[in-house]
C-alpha cells in the first residue's frame, strides 16, 4: 500500500514539474509562461508596455529556472511593444512569435540564439535588428526558418553598433507619435471645415437651381405676353387699314416710325442635372440575419469579386455579390470579421496574395480550421487543352499565362490541413466566342466546354454552371443568378442548412429562373474530393 501511495505521489509531483504555469515580474513587466522539464518558455507579457526586455531566467516558488524559448503569437496584434530586447541565454524564438507585433521597430537578439522559426517577425517599416553578424537579417525579414550553429562567430562591426543610439530613436519615435496626434487633430479640423463648405456649396447649388427654375418660368410668361401683344396689334392693324381704304386716306412716307424696344437678353442659369430615381432595395441585401454562434470561430474566408476588367467586358454585379456575401459570412455564419478577407477587382498578384493568406492561417490553426473560398468573375479555358483558368482583372485572355490556372488553385487549397474547404464559383469556364473576343450578352463568361478538374484534399466545389453553359445575371435582383439564390437560402435558413439541401435548392431555383429571366438554361454543379464523398451532403458552413 505504501508503495502505491509513493508511486501516485511521484506521478503527481512529476506531472506538476513537467508542465506548470508561472507569472514573473521583471523590470516592471509581468511575464507568463510554462515550465517543462526544468526549463521555462515565455508565452505572454503585458501588452501595453512599449519597452520590453525578456529575461533569461525566472523565479517561481523560490526556484530559479532558465528561459530557453519564447512563443508569444496568440493575440500579438494587441501588443504595443516598440522596443524589444531578448537576454543572453535564450536559444529559441518559435514560429509566428512576433509576426503580429505591428508597432515593433527595434529588436535586439542575443548571441545565444540557435533557432528562429518561420515568420517569427513581421517586416515592419523601419524596423531594425541588433544581432550577431552571422544571423541572416534578410532571411528573417522574408519569414524563413533559421538554425544558427554558432552565433558567436559574428561581425564585430555589425554587433557593436555604438552609433545606433536606441534612446535617440526612442525619442524620435515618441516625437513621431506626438506629431501624428497633432496631424490627426489638424486633419479632423480640416475635415470638419470641408464638410461645412460642402454643406454651404450644396445649399448654394439648391438656391441657384431654384432661381433657374423661377427664371425659366418668368421667361416663358414673358414669351406668352409678347405673343398676345403681337396678336392684338395684328388685329388692330387690319381694322385700321380697312378704314383708310374706305375713306381714301394715304399714309405719308415720312410718317413717324414706330419703334418697339426689344428686351435686353438676360443670362439664364443652367438647369440642374436630372435626378436619377433610386432603385428599390433588393430583398437579400437588407435585414440580413444576425446569428450568435461560435461554430465558425476557426473558419477563414477569402472573397474575390472581379467586375471591372482591363481587356474583357465587365461582370455585372460581381462587386455587389462579393460585398453582400461578406456581410452574410460575418453576420449570419458568425465568422470573425478579421478572418474574412475581401479582394474587389483582384489582380493576378491579389489572387496569389489571397491564397498565401489562407495557407498561412490554415497552417497556424491546424486540422480544426475550416476554409471558404468565394469567386465571382470571368473564367476561360485554354483553347489547346480546355484547361480552366480564372481571369484576374489585369489578365489578358489571349496570353493564358496572365490568368490563374484553376487546377493550381485546387492543388494549393487541397494541401491545406483544414478539416474542410468549401469553394463557391459564380463563374463559368466556357471562354470567349471565337472571332468576336466579346462576352455573350448578359453573360459572365463565354462558349467552349472546359475540362473537368480533379478535386484533391477535403474539398467541396459548388459552381454556378455545368459544361459549356454561361453564368448569368439576375437583373431584377442586381446579383449573379447563382449568388442571389445562395444568399436567399442563407437568409431563409439563418445559415443553418446542410450542403445537400443547399445544392438541391440552388439547382432548382437557378435552373427555373435562368429560363424565365434569360431564356437560357443555367445548371449549378457540385464536385467533391474522394475523402468528402461519403459525408459532404451533411456538412454545413
């Protein structure tokens, strides 16, 4: 019995030593972290402090522990740290550790550092490093992972930067902050002044317009009066001639000439521009359901809405589609606003940036994350092999290399660690009519049957069309046909509907209304990766 009690006590004590939390105050800053195997790791510190020195050792319950690593990624965006010093003895800075520290301008690294993780620092404007010359600063700024064998073999000229006066820079930064505050006050005052001037200008324009109307009314009345006068003179002149003929009266040539004084021309103010009547609101754009839910706290969404292109016709209502879908993601699906990235009229570089962001967030969040990728815009096939491409707004369809290959996008999304990736494409990939170079009337694309792409990973892809059909606009609702009924379903179900039910509703309503509104069939399609086929119909956003 004593042996059992001793064994249990040993396990409890060992577990307590293996991983225990601590709180430690150093130079007026409170640090928190974990102690594992007698070694401490700093996890967080007071986010309001501008100048922070991370200690190489801490004391917890009367025992001193060395600090060997730092990992402060969580909530880094809230930190106000400007000057950061990591003491000698610390060996590791974990991945994404200071990546969200947006105000950081000065970093001092110890010679003891041996490992710097991927994207450990954000490349802030003006940020400077004070560290051993053997550490590759460019690699750090580019987010590369570094393993340093011996940081002591450093360039003395680079390390002993005595000319780098940190207190001077601190003062400069403080001055910049004060200058910015003063500039913001001046900008607010100027903004208020401009708003007042704009108000006066509008009132003046209204008065001028009213005066112009009054002037026009008076001018019409004068014309009517003159016309009456001319008719009256004509009648009296005819009577006078008749009397003269009757009594033989001849008018002398030197009879006094009657001169009628003409009114002086007057300047008339320009009539106001015609007022365009405001269109009634669309039902899915208003009264968007606000649902309180935490089921999408770990969901990340990219929205690309391309309407205005440089070399191909516009895509009607694409911007509106993307903007309203974003509102549903935040309000109805409960995705945190910062986890929804919108790219309106995205260039080729913007598409790459969108994919890079979603890859980074999925890598950070791991297997419990979910991803939504929405695209409204043009698609096109490669005429040689019929491979489908997305067209960025700066894409030139005659040079297919300026467009983004759909299979490449699928491959990158398929490699994500996320438990599900949902792709929504309000586009078609039937291309451009040969010989015309123009899109079909009212179409979001134009006519060759594209090749079906294989879907990798944990992915479900909903597309607005099938085969060589075109993705049409719903003019009365000022949305794409596919997106309108997607939003309508989200509104009616408050976001609580399975993918199987959603696809059935989309398929029925889009096919029916595309014929009624455009006299042309549009059939939504769904394509699923092998791993998702048994369960995709039961999934939800």
